[in-house]
C-alpha cells in the first residue's frame, strides 16, 4: 500500500485522516518515522509554512507526505493573527492568552468578520500541490463554549448560532477550514 506521512504531532488530526484514507493509503505519523524534530515554521504565509514542513520531511526522509498550516484572519485587524495564530500573544503563551488579545484588539470594533484558512501542502513523487479550506464567520465579543481548541470559543461560523466551541466535533469538521481542505486532499488522493 502507498505510504504517506502526515507531518503533524496532533493525534486528533491523525486519527481523523487515518479513518478517511485507510483503504487507499498507509498513513504514517512523525512518530512512526522516528521524527522528533521541531520542524521549522519560519514562513510569512500559511502556504510557505505548509510547504516548509512537507519539504522538510521529503528532504530528510525521502517519503511522500503532506503538512497543514492554519490561521485565523480577522478583517478589521488586517488579517491578523494569520500565520502567527499559534503565538499571537507571544512565545510560550496559550490559547486563552491569544483569545484575550484578540478580544482586547477587537473591543471597539464593529466589523467582526473573520475566517479560518487552512492550507495543506502535499508532495507526491517530488511534486507539490496545495489545497485550501476556508470558513467565514465572525469574532464574538466574549467566549462561548469549551469544546474544541485554539480560538474556537470566540469564532461563530456564518449561518450558525453556535461558536465552534459549542458544536460537536463532527458538526465542526463538516464545515471547518481543515475539514474543507482535507476533503479536497482526499478527493485528489482517491482519484489518482
Ligand atoms: P495549526 O497550523 O493547525 O497548528 O494551527 C495554528 C493555530 O491556529 C493553532 O495554534 C490555533 O491557535 C489556531 N487554530 C487552528 N485550527 C483551529 C481550529 O480549528 N479552531 C480554533 N483555532 C484553530
């Protein structure tokens, strides 16, 4: 079976993709290939970071792979935190600090439009392709719900009355940025 590395340390993402792709691909984690490296993410865009991660695996292990990178883009903040979403409040700070910084910066802002954008970089036979998934929504004025992770409690997708942190994982996956990018990836992989 075709071996494919998913360059992530997130068990939840890994399990989800294994379920979807198990009949066509043997999906390997970083752990499975003995990679404990802190893979650099020094790009200025999601596209650059996703590609940096997938090419790192290709260069070091010579195996087909894919990597993802996600950012929260808030219109009124000039698309911040974007590629810096994981460390918006500074290195070593957590999701709560990041959310508080967003709420503070958005305190007097009436334009609450925002979107999550996920880019997946896939390398097969040395050739890279990218898949993008977007979910549009708005930034709430306070936290709602405690499921999910990251900025979920302050993001409400358009057309819904719940924040991402008030939805079940299944419901979120159906409409989320990552869910949409993964659907495009899977569609591609199942048709090659
Ligand atoms: P990553 O590229 O998937 O590691 O995501 C980078 C950062 O974006 C994370 O540390 C989170 O802060 C945020 N993020 C990514 N995906 C989600 C999501 O589905 N909900 C909320 N925040 C997210």
